[in-house]
C-alpha cells in the first residue's frame, strides 16, 4: 500500500478496489487494469470542502509548496501513479506526465503561485508578470468552487486516456473520439478511472458536459489558426444550450489543459 498524506484529497477505506470489476463482459479492460490492485489497496475519495480550503490556506501562507501538494496527487488520483497507474498500464507515460503538469499548473493558478507555475520556464521565455495577472483575472472570472476544482483536477488527470489505442479498440465504434471515450469510461468502466468514484453526480455532469464542449471546440486548434468562424459559432450555440456555469468550468479546465501541454513540474 502506498504511503503519503494528501493535502487536497483524503484516502478512503472503501472496499471497492481501484482495479477493475470481475465481470466477464469487462474481461479485457479488467485484465489491463488488474495490475493496479496489487499496488493500490483503496479507491481514492474526495475530502470534505474544508480539506481543500486548508490546503489552499497552507499554500497561500507558504507553509507548504505546490510541489509538496503535487507529490501527493497520485495518492488521491491513482491514474497518475508512475507505476501501475492507469496511464502506465496502458503505456501512456508521456501523457501521464502532461496530465500531472496540467494538475500542478492549475493548482499554481488557483493559489496565485507565479513561482511554481513558471518553474520549468527558462528566464528568457518566462511568462511576464502582466500576463500572469491576466491569467489570474481569468481564474477569478471562473468563480471556482471546491466541486469545480475537484472535477477539473480529475478531468485533467484522465482526459488523455481517451487517446489510448489499447482502450479505444475495446470500445463501441461510436465512442472512438477521445472525449466520448472518456465519458464512456466514466459511466461504464469506472474501475478504469477510479477517481471518478469519489465524485458526486453534479461533478460528473460538469466533466461530461465540458468534454462535450471540448469535442466541438478545441482552443488549441483555434490558436494555431486551424478553426473557422463556424467553430466559434458552434461554441456559442453549445454554451447557450449548456449554460454559463458549464462555460466557466470549461475555461477552468482549459487553463489547466493548455498550461500542461508541454509537461514538466509547472507550465
């Protein structure tokens, strides 16, 4: 059993394992993830609201560093374990590193730690303080709640699993897009993404609807000039249908996603 104290989440004593269930219908995916059972004795559970507030206060008061909190992420989000975590089981070491960077970057943004956020950046290419202030204004605009933060961290940790060929080849054909694949895993194979078991239905809906938005509109593609005006119109229509709260959560998720694309202990 892994040791370590999580400052953002607490580990639970649930009897459910983070390895897959024993259903014969789920045999192939289960066999892949079964290796985790030897390494993880309990599924992760999300702490009460005060747990995050306490971690945030410790970070802001410089009692601990973002890096210290980050080191406990894999205790709470087993998909991020370097050995036998879900990414490792499915041969996605690079994506695991990017996912971890996304989570670390989002935490640094949330607690206003410029030093942690820019740690991997060379001095000549470091984010300017003016740009940092703009990012902080955007974070404030999202009005992040504890539920939004929990859901965003888990989504950032599992999003890249939707690109795994070893997973996709075992899913129905209409779930072969990365976003729909993750939604399918969350709803049908939660043992493959055990962190979602700790979230409530509202948080799962936030994640599912943010993935629906991401499926129809990719900001990274827009920044590279690969989108057309119709793509922005499509985004507007999706937000009208899903509501402003989902858009705020999507932007919160997007801040972490875009910040961690290059990997590293920060952005």
